[in-house]
């Protein structure tokens, strides 16, 4: 019997997109059965186009910036775009897989992606907004699996 891991992905920013995909793909590679439940802003990670996924320097004091930035500067227009550009450049230079690559790796490894149906309805999404190969379900669907896991994470 294989181990099981459940992940709840609730955030849709660049810095919060990597952990569920990295952990899910790693666990799957180690032989775990893995499900990721994407809810609220985490649903952004299932959209066909991930180019709009950004990072915010505001309220993110641990984010290493090229120069120290006071909080007041972080909230100026364009700072989110600048921070996203810096992070994406660093990811590319360091040879870190893109979000699309990690997401595809998860799907190839048979990680089950579940889009929270309540959140899909709440934000007026349609199935055309999302990638193929995902399932739709509510909290009860996810809890049926999560209650039997060895590892359960909220990200």
C-alpha cells in the first residue's frame, strides 16, 4: 500500500505557487498517491495561462530584493511588476523549472488536481478557463481522500 499526501493550495501568487507543485511532484516521484485541492486564489494555478501569476513585495518582508525597500516604496504602482520580473529572472537564471513545467510534471506523475467547485462558482469561472485533466469537487470530495493520508499540507 502506497503512502498518500494531500495538499490544499489556497494562494495564487508566484511565491506560493511553487510549494504545492514541488511537493506534489516530489511525493509522486517517491511513490506517494497525491491529490492537490485548489481553492480560492489557488485556482489561478489551474488556469491555462500562468503568465499573469505575480509576486507582491508588499507584506512580504522576507523577500530578498536587490536593494532594501521600505514598505512605503513597496506599495507604489509598478512595484509588483518589478518584483515579479526580478523573481522570474532569478528563476530562469538559476535553472528552476517554470510553473508550467512543474504543473505538467505533476500531471504526468498522475497527481490528481481538484478544483474547488464552490470557488469556481463563486468567481464565475468556467471549465474553459482551466487546463485539461483536472477534476471538480467540493470540500467533502477532498476530505474523503485527506482523511486517509500520511501527510496533509495547507499552503
